[in-house]
C-alpha cells in the first residue's frame, strides 16, 4: 500500500491480492512453531466453512522468551465491552474440558482472537470479508466471529497448532486521532 491505512485495510488488500485457496492471517509480532500450519489446513480441507485458530502461546515482550500456555483447551470469548478474553476449559470435561489436555481433536470456540487464523479464501469473501469502513485495528475479531457464525461457519481451535504472540504494553507506532479515539477504536469499529 502506498500509505499506512491500518491493519484491517492492509489485511483486506492482502486477501484481495492472494491467489491461494486458504488465507492465513498473522499479526507481525508473532512466531510460528514447527508444524503449526498443517492442522489448520487439514481442518479447512475437511470443511471450507471452518475458520481454524491456533493455540496462542506467550512471548515475553522484553526478553522474547517463548512459553506455551498451561492449557491447550483455552478458547476465545468476549467481555461486556466486546473485548477479547480467554475462557477457561469447562471443568466438567467434554469436548472443551480441562481434564484432557492431550487430545488433539479441534474443538469449537465461541469467538476468535484476530491475531492468527486460517480461512478458506472463497468463504472469507462469501461472508463479507472485513468491513472496509473499519479503521486502524480493533473489533475485527468480533465482526469476523459474528459473520462466521451467522453465515453457517464454525470457529475451531486446533490444539496441536501453536503460534507465539508478543503482548505489547504499548503500541510501537502512532495511531491517528485523539487519545480517546485510540482507546475506543475497537468499540467504535
């Protein structure tokens, strides 16, 4: 892109230019582990309406030490402000239970975190892709989650796919607008 337009518009441009059957979206501050892509592609090949999420591990922002999450059965949810939260595995067991961390079968997630996922390219555009009116970043995970569920798709976590994510305490680049707009951008979107 000739000028900075934010994460959402950059992702849209990339998706439009891509020629592959599957789109994989990854934030820049991530590290993929060996074999992370195979489970994602396998699930999408079985059902093109599946949007597949890896397990998001932690990378320390100061030391870049990689550490796996304690439980591969975590899934994404939302708080009342529509911000992403991690949901603990169901203590009662079952498909998303916390007692069986060794299972490799993908399991459903109510929502997604927007930093890493794979989606069939045709399905991405069929459900409406990202809203081009959204600015910078924030809220795209809510929008995609709703689009996917309402359009007959599913969000699945592949527990044998791991991606490390650097959780930054500050944004390393400027965000246009007032301080209030920066803080509220996800809600505005």
